């Protein structure tokens, strides 16, 4: 937790240093970044962990994809960070084939609210009282028509066999 706060402070310091020593005088963007960091409730490291686990990828495998200087312990530490550098998020995004925005914007509380508001008193989402839009009379009529069609095909096949047998009898008699 202390390291996460140190990371935020370091980001703020770097942004302030950019403001103070920037010869072009672009002040707006770093201040907006500071506000975003201070207001941010989304834990990017936890999101990386969440998506990695959903995909069934182990920390060692992600470390291997990110390069030689990565290992399981570094991935574990990364997943504890509140904010992850954009360039590193892009690498992780490429490796996991998930958009960067998913790591930056996924909020578990909002997802839970959406899910809980979607299901009406059925926490598991199973509908105990399903509605069937099937008219049994129509299904019965369809079945009868299918039986008629099959009977006609059988009669046609029987007639063809009778004709073949009659030809064979004629040939035997002659």
C-alpha cells in the first residue's frame, strides 16, 4: 500500500517537474493528469490480475511474454500497483490481447451494480419461470403435415419398387 502511494506521489512529482521546467509552457495536460491520478478509484494492477486470471494465464507466462527482465515476483508486485505506466499497460495489453482501456476503466463496483440491477431477485440469473412462445396446436399440425409428407414419400418409393419388380417379371417370362 505504501509503495502504491509512493508511485502516485512520484507521478505527481514528475508532472510537477514537467510543469516547472517545460520550455513550451504546456501546463494544462499535466494538471489534468494530476487530477485524474488523485480522483482515480480504478486499481489498474488488480484489473491486470483479474483479466490475466480470467484468461487462465499464469504470472510466469505473462512475465515470459513481457521480456527477459520480468519474472513472477515482478508481475505480482505489478498487480499490486494502483497505477501502471502507459507504455507498460500497452505491452500487457498486447500480450493478453485485451484493450488498454479495459485495464484503465474497468471498475468492479460498477460491474457488480450492473449485474445486480440486471437480474430481478434471481442472483444466479436462472429463470425459474420460463416463458415458452410455442403454440402446441401449431406444433401438432406441423407434425401431422410431416407425417403426411413422409407417407407420400413411402408410397412413391413403394410404387417405384413395384414397377421395377413388374419389369423383372416381364423379363423372366420372355
